[in-house]
């Protein structure tokens, strides 16, 4: 039994180590800085490996890892006193000027710049949903926010992203959600 | 829920993200069938998803191997973060991205792609990506005529052309629906340097609406039109949009001098 537990433990550690690429994409979308993203991922992997025994359900590996990543990211921001980053309204008002500067950067860089100009909270949600294809419930759990907040941030993120990359998208109604989220 | 008036933006987002149960999903699809504006909103949401995937899907860590921890994140200078945002903000030319590759007939993709095509990458006129995104039969004819002309020009095999379809353009490549199905099949079978690519997103959109896409055999369906076209442009291929081939004087023939 002890040998089996050891093997399982090694398997989880291996999967954690293999998660670097996925974690990096999301970390980069969150922070916009390749070096910082590397550091965040490195710390997340180290934390994950050290605390792998706390993972009760291996199927929840990635939500668990992203929770660690989120904690590390928040710790970093707190330490740097960048709390302003957490203010949606402020970030909305101070977004990077969308139609300035050079016209020659490639599409990928333009998208990254547009994402970087989103408020932090919107970046976090859109990265987890669109890159990781997490369910709204998983995102809510990882970021420790209500599912309704996930949905509203996601909507604002997409709307802002499109407005930064193209003419304004047609507005839709703003009624309450009438449907049931199943995932 | 019988009216699209009851479908808010969060619900549309949940639909796009596959987060609705079967009943609600069916209700949204019914509403989409009845309302063009709602469809446009869904296409825009999908476009946003595609852009995020495009922007970060290929990002790779510079840390190929685990490296020694540098002593904690909080030691990094605060200025690094600010600098990184400033760096990424350079060259944010939002106005050049007026495309809607998964849109229900928007004709703005070409402009953006033409602009991208004009980027400082040496263009290869013997490598053409031909984009069609609407179901206008005149555009189908123009595109296929263009391919024929192209193949005659490069009969020695030195040229390569790809027809990429999304949105309504997908109909060109749908078995049993395309008015030029046999011609497409013949082109694929006859020429090794002609490819037809059907946008995976457009296919998915049809499937989500309960419509069987029925793509013609040997048409590639692995990528989105956006991914494929951008990749080709970055490699220096020439971008041609099918609708631009229509010459006002001839109405169904490739415009004289268009990229050939």
C-alpha cells in the first residue's frame, strides 16, 4: 500500500511539472510580463509539488493549481502595493491608449496588448475561461468569487477586448440571467 | 423562454462557453434562428474567444527546464510590471483589426487581412490564401475561376493556393449543398497544390445549431480560418479575398491583375 501511495504521489508530481505550459499561458495573460509569468509559474509549481498531498481529487488538479497561481499573483500584487490594479473602474479609465503608436505589430501582440489593458479581474476570468476552458463554477472556485461575478466580468472583458480591437460591438440587453449554469 | 428579449448577455456568453443545460441551449438556438442581431452578438463573443486563444495559445515559457527559484516573487522590482504593460501597449493599432471571421456575413475581415498582408514580410505571389466568407454564388464562381487561372499560371507546380472558407463561405465546401461540389472535388483530386480549408469554428457553429455541416471529403477542417490565414500571412503568403475578385465590368470573372 505504501508503495502504491508513493507511485500515486510521484504521478501527481509529474503532472504538476508537466503543467508548466498551461500555467504559463494563463499567467502571461494575467500579468502581461513573460518574466513575471515565469516566476509565478515557477512558484506555483514549487508550491504544488510541496503540497501535493493536499490535493484530494486528482481530477481537480488544474483548478487547484490555478488557485495556487492566483494566491501567488495576489501576494505579489499586495507586496508591490498595486492594489489599484484590482479596481475595475480605475483600470477601465486608465487602459492603455488603444489607437496610438506603431501600426505594424502583429496580431498576436495586438491581442496581448489588448488583454493587458483589461482590468486585472477581467483578465483573470477571460484567461481561465477562454484559454483553459474552465467551467464558470471552476473559475468561481479558483478566484473565490460568486459565479454571477464570473459571468459579468467575463462579459465586460469580452466587450472591452472587442472594443479595443474593433469597432464597438452591438450592445445587448442587460436583463437578469434567466438560465441555469450546468457546468 | 420564447423570446430573444429574455436572453441577456451573460446567457449568450454561457451559450458560447457551453455552460447551459440542454433546454436552455435549445432555447437560445431557437432565439438565434429568429434574430439576426442575437446571432451577431454570439459571433462577436466567439470572435473574442478566438482572439484570446490566438493571442496566448502559442505562448511558451522561456523556462524550458526547472530553474532555481530566485528567492520569491516579491523581490522583483515593482517597475517590472509597469514596464511590461507599457511594452505590451506599444503599437496597439486597434483600428486595423476590423475582421469578423466567424461573423454572419461581415465583410471587414478582408481589410484587416489586406493590411496584415502588407506587413513587411516578403510576399510570395505564387503562394496565395484565398478567403471566402459569404455564400454569394458569384463569389464562389470568382474564387474557383481564380484557382483555375492560378493553376494554369503555375502549371509547373511552383505555386500553391489555399481556399479558406468561414461563415457563409462554408457552403462552398458542404457536400450536397455546394453548387460547385464536383468542381471542388475535382480541384482537390487533380491538383496537389490546391487545398480547401473549412473553418473549424464555422463548422462548430453549425453543429451547435443542430445542423450537420457535411463537409466535402479531403477538405481540411482542423483550424479556424483566422488561425490559418494569420499563419500564412506571417509566412509571406499573399492574401486575396473572394469578393475583391469580382470586377464590376465582368461581374463573375477574376478582376484583371488581382494578385496574379
